[in-house]
């Protein structure tokens, strides 16, 4: 087996007492002071995440837009310059190959941000689908450090390090900038359900920006956060994670991401026929989000019951530090189910669940 890869911030993480885990082929910090404390830090103040394990792919050339509009379910033609769009790549059966962000740099140049665990397979898929189109497809993941600064005070923390008027940037916009004296791209995006930015910069200058952000935010409650808090934050917010709420056998319509599927866009796209048929007949399964009046977490694979019969399984489960109770998501049948009377089987302990539309913590 190949050794796990490390980001440019590995030594910085060690200095801050990070505990590491293997994730998507990377040795990543899962926590520092503790998941609960880091989670609350993001909800109340600001937290800094190293997400350099994410993949980046550049697509450029005369047919870049046409190709991407065939590759993904959303309508790429609607993205303005210096704006980003959330979308999904689907297989012909309508399952999700991956979810991603598309950044439109110019009409003929786009950057895709893809999931860490899928980077190699995604790149192969993108390159294979793009073969008939006049465009260049390049894996530039090794060129970038990516940091996510998230929380209600995130913009206040970053403001002294750049001349960009962060509060005037619309959501899902991005700008080339100088941060802490080094070149970077600031994006008004995130994966926590809080305000904030994601910062892309050349790989080797990542530690400079990270250290500067931590210094600027130390009196505002800002600190490093790991993958543990990132997962509980995204689940509270109701955001999908590949391999859980979306997979190659779970469609975006089943996952509640139907808003990102533009069946009426002019061109065909991969999975369109299957998704159109699913929408016409109605989805037979759906992702729900829930919380439990219990101290026990419903882990992935936990059976979901209705009337004593299994009608689905939990796909994500965690503890919400804000609600002080377990939360989760599940893929369940969408036919003949009373969603007010579902239960989970916690190894023989039958526990009612309460279905709630995300964000769960609001």
C-alpha cells in the first residue's frame, strides 16, 4: 500500500497538537482540542480547516463550457465570470459519481473542486467523458493548498490580511487576491452552514496564510479545527457527503439535491434520461434528516423502522453539540410511510426519531 499523503501544513498541525487519521489516502487532522469544542468554535466564533486533500481540475479551451454542461446536471451556462456553482456528476443510471464546485474563471476556463477520496477516479471519469471535446483537462491538485475559514467571525478574522472587501462579496463568488502577503483566491463558499471563505493558494505558501489567520484570529476565538468537527457541522447543516447521502446508486433527486438538476437546459447531460424518468414517476426513496431523544448515536447501517418493518438505513450519524443530542440522515422508502412515526433499531433498543428539515441546529 502507498503511504498516506500529507498536506503542506502537516508540521504546523503537529505543532498545534493535532491527532491524525487516514482519510481518502491522506494523513489528516481529525481533531485538536476536541471535536465538541471545535464544533462550537465554528458556530460561535471561527474555525480554520486544512482541506488541501480536496482535488482540483482545470478544464479550458473553446469547448470547455459545452463539455461541462454535458458532464454535470446543473446548468454551467448560467455561471457568471468569477462565480462558482454547486453541482453533481451523474452516471447514466442517475447515480452520483461525485458532487463538486465549478469555478468559472473565464468563458473558456474553469476550475473544478472535487472530493479527496474520489480525485483519481473523478479525473479519469472527467478525462474519459471529455475526450470528444476540444478542451484541455488537467489535474492540478498538487498545485494548491486549500483552507476553509468558517464561522460568524470569519470575515472579521481575515479582513486585516487582505484589501478585499469581504463583506461585499456575494455568496459563491470568488476573487484573485493577496492574503498575508502571498497570492491566493478567496471564495465565498463553505461546508459548515456558517459564513466564511475558502482560500486557494500555491501549495508551499499554505503554512504562511494559515499561521497568519491563526495569529489574526487568536483574540476572536479562532483556532484550527479537524475533520471530526467538519463532519458534525456539515451534518447539522444538512449537507451531503459522498459515500453517505450520495453514492453511485443514490441519485441527486433521492438525496434532496433535485434543485441542482436542470432537466430543461438545452443540451443533453450524463444521466438526464434516468433522472427525467425518476422525476416523472416520483422518487421511491429519499434522504431524511433527523434527531433522536436519546444519548446513543445511530451509526451508518442502523435499520430504520416503520410499523415494525425495516424501511431504510441510516447513512450518517453523529452528535450535535448545539442540540446536545444525536442527529443523522437516512435513506428510506418514500412510499406508504408515515414520517412522523419512524424509529431506529439501536441494537435491539427501538428508539423514535424526529424528522426535521435542515439545518437541524436552527
